[in-house]
């Protein structure tokens, strides 16, 4: 299946926190979207890898994406090396996306920056003919996405562009809260973490509202880029 957009996240819930409203909007416009999680999130303080799998499936259903896969890399310990790059390349060539979304280039969790660079490097390498890969016994054709965009996560990185996601924040919040083991729950007996506070949960909305304020809409999500964003003409901007 060819996809328009393929979103990668180091952990299940990264894609939802960083770009779920944008994904929900693109799905509503008829785009085919997929999600690939690099790890199972097995080192997370709360929950378990098995529970995260159930939660990720529910979140994908809420967003209406076409596919979701998990590569099973080692949480906290995967590397940006040939072995891991080839697995990402297989996904890129399998789904042939025009656009790839991936982790923030710099963030609190070490896997986010690593995942960002790993996916970005694989997007380039995937376009090289002499790198040969096979999937399910079939040789794959080279494929290089046209665009690689990095969503914003824990750190308030200044975006290079923002997407008006007014009307899609409810789906974003619902998809995030599908990970009930990970976020604010006043009745939970598990240890507190930086993402389990009510302030963090509230930040999902107020950060999007603030970005929206800056462009004159209700809500927005921000992204950073690796190369200049081109516009067809001056009047194609919001």
C-alpha cells in the first residue's frame, strides 16, 4: 500500500503527542497515513509493552490511519547504525510516502533525538539504488520521500512552520489519552513521571492554542524542517 504520509515515533505515543491533530486533518482530507513505532516503550515507568500495544492500536483507530507497525527496537538502546537504518529503509520502500514525520531533533528523552536522526538518515539512504533490501522475499525498489518534517515534543523548539489544526484537537487529545497508562490519572498507584502530571496533560491543548494564537487560528501544531519550505506563490500562505 502506498501512503501519502508515514509518521515515525521512537515510542508509542510520540506521534500522537507531536502530530496527531495534523494527521487527523490529513486523514479527513483523504490522505493515506501510516504510523511506525520504533520501540515498544518497554522501559516506560508505567504500564507495559503489552499494554502499550493495545493503547497504540486504539489510538490508531481514533486517528483513522491506514496502518500501524512496530519495529521492536530496544527502548533506550537502539542505535543509528546500518542494522537499524535498513529496517527503516524497508518501511520507507514498503509504503513509499511522499512525506515523513519523525521525532524532534533535540529533546529531553535521548531516544527522540536518536530516532529523529535515524529516520532522517534512512530517508536519504532509501533513495540509493545500490542499497538492496528485501521484504517478504521480494526485492524492494528505491524510494526517497520528498519531505522530512520533525514534530515538536517536550522542548519548546521554535517551529519552522505550523499547521492550522482547528477542529481536530479533540481527536488529538482522545488519541493521546488512549494511552491511559502513561498520562494523568488521579487514581493511579504507579510512580509519578514528568508526563503524568495534570499540567502536562493540559499542555497538549494550551501549547497548540498558543501556536494557533500566533497565526490567528484556534489551534496549531509546529514542525521543523531540514531544508527550506517552498511555497508556490505569496498568496498560498494563511
